C-alpha cells in the first residue's frame, strides 16, 4: 500500500514521465553508488497506453537498464547466470514487479550483495507469473537464475537441424511477450530499456546479439569456452533483445551492412542480399538518418518461425526468402523499415500493433518503389490489398478484429490479423498520401519519426499528431481523411485508396482464360515476376478437378518451383482439392520450413479435408513438430486440437 503522500506525488510523476523525466518522486540510485547514467526513455501514463500483457507497474518502479551475464548450456538447453537491473522508482516505492515465465530464481540481492525478499505470484494463462521483489531503497538488483526446461523464446537446435550438420545452434524470438522466459525484466514495449550482455558459449560457436558487438571474436572464458560482449545504448523495447549462437560466419555487404549465416549458406545469402546497403540509403532519403549504427542481418536455420524479425542492428531472417533472383527481398525492406517504425517509434502496447506493422508495411513499399520501380511497388501493394480483403472475409467486415486499434481479446499479444495490422495499416497511410499529396505526407511522416524517436506511441498519439501536423486546422481536409474511421471503426472506410487496376490486368485476363477452359500460357509465365505469379495462382478457381490441376503442375513445374512463396500458394490450392501428387512436395516443404506463415495454413488446409487430409496432417506433424519453434508448434497444436479425430 502506497503512502498518502506518494499518491499526490504520483500525479506529478505521471505528467513528468510523459515528458521523459520525473525528478521529485522518482529516484535512480539512493543506496547504490556508481550507477552509470544512461538514457531513460519516457513511458506513457495515459489509459490507452496501459499494457495488459505485463504485470509491471512502471509508474511506480520501472527497469531502465538490463545487464546480462549468462552461460549457454546446450546439453541442458538452458541459459544461466545473472541479470542486473537498474531501476527508476518513486520515493516511497519499495517493490518492483517483473514479468516471468518459468524462470528458476536462485537469489536476488541489491547492489551491495544483500539478499532481497521476492515472491512469484499466481500464473496467468499466456502471461506467466509476476515476480515481485521487495527492493526497499535499492535501485539496483541482481537476479541469479536459470531459464526453465521449457523456454518459449529460445530454440535449441541439434546439429542435424542445421545446414552444416556439425554443431548445435541457438536462436531466440522475443516478440511479443516471450523474452520473459529467459530475461527477468519488465517485458512491455512501452518500458524501453538500455542493455548490455556478456554471453559465454562452447567453442567454436559464435554468439551474436541485437546490439553493438564489443568482442567480435570472443575472449577466453575458461576451458573450451569463449565470452562475447554486447551493448545497446539506445533504450529499446525488451522484446528486441535477441540472441543467436552457432557455427556462423560474416560477410560484408557494404560500409555498414553485412550478413551472418552458416558457412554452407553464406554465398547464396550474400548474393540475395547484395542490395542491402542501397536499401538503407533509400530509406534514409525517404525518412531521415538510420540511427542504429550498423545494419546487419542473420539468415537463420529454417526453423525460425517468422519471415523476419527486426532486432536492432541485427535483423533475423528466414532462409525461405532466398529465391536466387532477389524477388522476395521485400522482406528485407520490411525489416529495415522497422528501424524507424517499430524500433525507433514503438507501439506502447499490443493493441496498437498497427503502429509498428502497418506503418512499416507502407514504408517497405516506398523503399521497393525507390529501388525497383513503381511497377513492382504497385503490384506488391495490390497483393497487400488482396491479403486485407481476405482477412475481412475471414473475420467479417463488421468484426472488431478489423479495426486498427484493437480492444479486448483482439488486442492481446497474439491478437490481430496480418491483413489488418499490416495491410489495412499500410493502406491507411497510402490513402493519406493520396489525399494530401506525397510531399506533404512525407514531411509529416518524417517529423513523426523525428519527434517520437526512441519513445513509445499509441493510436491516440498518432491521431493527435496527424491533426496537429498534417491537417493543421483544415476542416475540409479533416472531413476527407476520415481519421477516426480508419483507426477505430471496423471494415474499410469509404475513402480507401484502391490498387491500380492496371497493375495485374494482364494476369487477371490469363486467370479468366484458364478458368474458362483455356490452355496454360507457359511462355507468359516464364516472363512474369513473383508478384504476377502469386496473383495468378491465388486468383485461380478454388475448386478444380484433378485434370486441370495436373495440367498446371506439369506445365509450370509448380510442385518443384524454387520460390517458396509461389510454392506455398500452389500447395495450399492443390491440397484443398486433394491433389495427390502434391502430397509428397508438401511433406518435404513442411519438413524443411518452420515459418508459421507457411506451416500453419498448410496443416489447416489438410485438416479441413476430412479423413484424407487429417491422416496426412497428423502423420506429417508427428515427424516435423520437434523441428518447429514454439511459436509455430503452439499454433499448429491448437489447430490439431480443434479438429477431432473420427
């Protein structure tokens, strides 16, 4: 229970925090000398910024810096060591609440080594447990711990699951609230923290993290081990602390860009990523300087559950983007764009995920236009529009899940449809650009990044900023933009910018001709871009007989195509029609790819095909599940459980 005096100070503190400071009731280091003064990102004290996915109470006590000293143990599949937390707290605050998911706590002490009492609260499904530390006047605490047997954020791969087949591998995925399973901190995107780390690993493994590399080659750390040190001086959302370790090598791509991956993949990865430096330059020309120093990427083993993850200084990428012709590097542009929208300006909670993903998807398309031309950008924007319409069809146009600002279960860390938070979000910005003009819109978006750099944000904040710095009191423009409808209403506002009808007119004509019984245009297919091929496959009739499917497969070589996006689109169509020749390629695909975007829909498609598909799905999943990241396997587990066996 807080003292009455503290309640009056708290009101002042909330205002101060919104401005990035809280001098009277918040103290950084009363009994712990030699705390390093580090930048402290503001938090938001408004109702719409409350993060219901975290147990933390940051207005009372908040983590500002995390220092990790951890050993990687591949035999037990655990990390173990210490986390030292620097804390900013109100004068009368005596407790701090951290987020925890399965951590095994050994001791907690203050900066002088004195033991501190702590308790672990009741588990809340999906969130873990609150870890409450009675810190008294201490503003630095040291937690000695190890991760649990099941660590949702970390995947430990056997040598057989890697390209080289010789050494084990570790990778992390922290978004949205998984990092609390290996780092005891306040795991909320609105509580930005600087961090540092010392990580030891067995030789000859190399460790990389999403911060500045202080010891690129490592340093001795006892028999058969090396230590690697890292630092992130910018305050970041905790989910952006990332780690990977394995038999990996580095190749420079440009003065501030490079790629890490296994030796067997380095040539293909470097070739596909050859334009990365130019992407950074294009992004800077659009919306201002890149503020993170280096922009490196790591191409991970195929079990990585996402296309990419925008971890600062080190984007994590799936190898499924490697097509041999740079046709899927929009993924790289997307993760790079997150260096502004998502990493620089971050959604304060997961109800506003569109502020990360929708703004980034718009930015990605602008990078692609600048590098590869308006035609490719228009086609990719049209595909995004199709994905949005598909999401609306799945949820229903009036569903609350089709709003940008999500509420209730829709706003949980696992809520929100990609077609909404990515594609509707991007379309919102594209519509603003179309109505206000590109020059005026670009000036507004750049100042949004500049004025909110290294800070959390909410839908209410961007609405206020749009009105102050884009609309600027123009009531006629305000009425045309429909700002509130876009963010708070379901469905698609009346002013939505539709895709260019000419972008795929020739493809849609080819689809219509084939659907009417015409032949396969193999010559035309050979000259089509990936976007055009995806449009063709995705617009084909959803119900087809075996003969027409076989004609497509044999004429275009679909079951053996090297582009994973096109292969996925084909396999989904073929399995939905119980096309037997597609079963073996689908099994092989599911064995080598762990990306949830591909894996979950294919299993769902099979499960929807009665006994025929369910037998295949369960047989294949029994074999492939051990190789999937928990992000993927948890989703497929739910799908399997929801489909009872006969």
